[in-house]
C-alpha cells in the first residue's frame, strides 16, 4: 500500500513560531496549514504556503475552533451550520494565498478538538463535509467514524489517516493532548510497519485496533517530530 506522510504546519502567530516546519518540509508529501482560528495569521499563512511550494509539497487547510488561548484543543458547543461556516471562512482565507502562489487546495483536515468532535457526531460532520464539497477537495479523517460515513453519504472523497505521535483509546478514538510529548521514532515506525502489513495497532490499554489508512500524520509541534517523521518516511519508502 502506498501512503503519504502529512504534517500540521503554519501554527505560529505574529512574532511567535512553533513547530519544526522547515525540517519537516523535506520529509512530508502533504501539509495541513492552520487558517487563523486556533493558530496562524496572514503572514504565517503566506510564508508557509511559499515554503511548501518551494519544496513541491501539497497544501491542505487545517481549520480549527476559534480558540487561540486553548490552541483549538478544547471542545466547544456548535451547531452543524456553525461548523460549516467556520470551515468555509478559514479555508476561504487560505485559498487566497494559494491563488497568490499559483497552487490549488489539496484537501481539508480539521484540527484538534474539532477533528474529534466531527468524528463522533454525524450532524456536525455533515457541516464540515458540505464545506469541503464547496471547494471540491477530499477530507482527511479517521476510517470507520463519522468522518468516513458522512463523506460517503455526501459524495466527498475521503482520505483515512494513521497517527503515530498520539495514542488511541480502546474504541479507536484519538487521545488529544493539550501539550505535545516526545514520541519514540522506532515505535512510530513499527506502528506504521504493522499497519501496512494488516496487523492491529494497539490502543493505550492494549486493545487491538484495525486502522485503515492512506496517509500518516506526524505533528510538527512535537519536540522530536523531525526524527519521528524520518523514521516513518523510511518505512513508507520501503519496497517503493
């Protein structure tokens, strides 16, 4: 199975920069670019688009909840219509910079708590899927959740993800951390290798999970994300 490597980027703000974007751009195929609500601002978006174009990396939108203080990792109560509006608003902002640099939007992948909210709520997910459909791009999410089922119902192409720097609970849901932690690169590589071979991924409690995936995500803001990404890249390039 051929899979891509993706990473969340452009999550700085003003004079403050976060993550290992520059190092990761040499390793990833696709980035998910923050659009201003949980992180990122116009100058950061512009600079990150330019850097990704220079590295021939595809660019997707990474819309989040309007929560700069909590970095989009705290849940909020929203209606499906509000979800659709905040996704449209943020993706629309990013597409202006993509147009400036002569490239097209690759996909939509929600950030943090919004990502988890949509995975478990088909009505909220329908709002996000409608927004992705406006832009005519795929949606990145977790296989077997509302991410996938609602995309199928609404005719939105779906790209399933595997995470190597976050743990899963026994039901296959991501455990979202408020602060990123270091990940063992060898363990990350082994998770990808096992999943590629059709073997189960273990939850935080040891439950066996069958996780289908088309792309592997490595978060840019983890302390050793370049090492993790390099280890995953090596596995994805095996036998290619």
